[in-house]
């Protein structure tokens, strides 16, 4: 093949694959909107209406319980995971741990990352049974936090690693303590860390398997930290298979809400990260 | 002439996969309110020597050190004084101008904030004072809240100087502070350094013989981790004691030879362009 044909072909392939990605996203959004449209567009209030008593059978009412369940589970879980993953990632930097230890811990984190979420679900279920508790918001939070932790840690670790050594040197050179230097490093890495947090949040809010056995499949409004709850992905999982078309339409409407929420979050985080990126060392010099 | 800082039989070995002795039994003195230039080919231990003066090399793993460094009369290794306090007293300006991820104002205020309690008004006053000291105030006083990283490289290097000065160090370590700068910025940083040596003891690494001639009071020449010669600047360049020094300053037959050495014969006035 002639070099220039080769180049044109590759250019075509590259553009086509980019178009495919955008196309798939557009299709997913439009299909969920179209299928859930009957419910969602005629009555957008389904997402803020509590479920009726026979919700799973006739789709009466809305899915506020799952929206709230998702928020109440994923927001605290993300907060816990941020705290843990930041601490771990700072530890993994050579100031605190040796190169060898970091390598080993990173390997474990990769294994955890690769572990199917249903395994975390079953693990927390075992704990629930062992302590004689019931499925609840609380255990949903724990399961999601465990699920998010390796993802966020790997992202944060990479972000911290990419901070130029000169920043640490400058900080220590001014007489900073390790902790103060870690804070400076974290600030430098903030755009990357925010990206990791958002990925973790999006994965957490979208996952059904982890919360299925831990938070439960409640059709009631969440009643308390130790009461059963449910999330949007579980709702979708349960309703999409219903024989009643009304109920199935709710599953699509819920999917639509979920996608838009994640999309909004990612765009917001991009804007936020951009603001911090101006402060990143090197800035326009790097 | 008072000695502000001195090393005594300082030996530093990197004990990673390959053992490298970066400094071998180096004893050298740095005088108060003088600028001492450390010169030598790449990899001769200049940076290691400089970082050992405020224990900054300790942030890397696998470094062995023996000997001692005295700040005035106080040892900085065999001491109970916390490491951050030692590093405050021996300031460090990195080779590549690097902003902390903060605003221009907070880059200077950072050191003040971590080392003491100052009121907002005091901070304002001190930030202004140190920015003026490095001749940067006029250029940035209308955008103190802008990110430090958005300054030009030359301005950024002066910001780094201001930041280091703000913690009121006794000694200032400058690692090739003009090498990343364009000639005009380099000249202005040099001017600043000249003013600063009235008040501070400065230790500077440089790759430029001409810069050493222009700025230094004393020159320390390292080769392969050994101290070859440490002497008054005029003596060093006019009547070097060691054969190796003669070869190095005339740019002959030394590994990692200095790029500016060809320009030696040019008058010093044009030398700012040769950095």
C-alpha cells in the first residue's frame, strides 16, 4: 500500500471511531428518552413523586425513593472513598512508603479494581448476616465505598505522581512539613484527583450489583440509616423486566435521569478542574 | 570574614541499585554576605552538595551521608532542631522556576503562613516588601490573585526568590537559577542577586564561567565528587592553584565540558547573552 493511502485510511479510521463513540452516547440518550418519554416527558414529576403502594405492579406514583436512595448512598460513600483514597495515595508516594511497598499495594489495588462489583455485594451481605442486621442504607454506603476506593486511589496516585518533583522540593525548601508538602502536592494534582472522584462517583451511582444485596430492593421511601433502601440501577434492573409496559417505561425514564445526572456531573467537574488547572505548577510553561 | 556555613568531611553516597559516591570528603566554607559559586562539569556533585546544605537530598530514598554541615556554629545533621526549621534558615531556589499551586500573593505568603501567625495586614506588608526586593512588585501588584504559574519564566524565577526570602533565611541556595531563563530575564535575576548578597549569604550553582566571574566572591570547583579548588574569585580565575582548574576554566579536556567556556575571551559586558 502506498504511504499516502495508508495515511488517509488511518485518518478515516480515527475519525470514524471518534464518531462512533459520540454516536453511541447520542443513541443511548435518545433511546432511553424515547422509551421513557411517555412517562418522563408527559410527567417529569415522576422523579420527585413517591412510589404508589403497588408501584412494582402498575407503576403508580414515581421513583423518588430510588433517586433519594441513590443520592443518600452514593454521596456519603464517595465522601468516605475520597478520604480513604487520598490518604492511601499520599502514603503510596515515596515520602511515606518505599518504592517496593507502593508497587505491591498498587498491585492489590488493581486486583480490587478488577473485582466484579457483585463480589463486593456478596461480601458485605456476608457481613450483614454475620452481625444479624438487615439490608439498609448504611450497608449500601459501605459496599459502594469499598467499590469506589480502588478506582479513586489509582487515579489519585497517578495524579500525584505526575506532580513535578520541583514542587515538592520547593515546598520542603521553604520548611514545610511532610503534611504541608502533601497538601501542596494534592493541590497541584487537583485536576487529576477531581477526574478520579468523578469517575468513582459515576461508577458508584451506576452500579446495581453492589447495592442489590446490601441496600435492598425497597419500594418505600428510605426511612433511616438502618432501614432498607434502593437505588436507580436496582429500580431499572427490577422494572425493565416487568410484563407491564407502564412499569417498563419507568425503567427507561429512570435510565434517562441517571445518564443526565452523570453527564451533568462530568461537565461540571470539567469546569471545576479547569479552574484549578490554571494554578497547576508549570501552568502554561509545561 | 565570618563563616556562615561550612561542610566538614562531607561524603554522600547514593545507595540505590548502583552505588554512587556523589560527594567525597568535601570540606568547604561559605562566607557571610558573599556569593559563592559552585562550578564543575555535569554530574560532579554540585546539586548534591547544595542540597546537603539544607538536607533537601533526604527527600529521595537511599542516600547515605557522613560528615557534618555547620550553620554558623550549629550542626544541622547532629541536631534536635526540627528539619523544617533548618530548611527555613537555609532557603532553596530551584533550577526550574516552579510556582506553588497558589496565587502570586500566596506563593510569597505561604512560607510566612506556615512559620508563624501574621495578621492579614502584616502579610500584605511583607508580601509587598519581598516582591519589591526582587523587583517584581511593579509588574504584578495589579494581579496578586492570579495563579503564580501564569507569570513568565523570568518573573516566576523572581517570584521563587521572593518566596524563599519571605521566610527570612540566613543562607540562600540558588541552583542554576538563570539557566532556564532568556538573556534579559537572566540579567534581571542577576541584578537581584547582586543586591541580595549585601544582606544574605548566597550559594549558587552555575554552568557559566562568566556568570561566576560577574557575581561570585568565591568559587568552589568540584570534579567527580571531589573538591578540587575553593578560592577567591580573582585568584581562582587569574592564578588557579590546580592543574585541573586551569584545564576546566580554559575549557580543555574535561568531561562534560561547559558550553559557555568558548566565550571566555569575550569582554564580560556582552556575557549576559551567553548564558
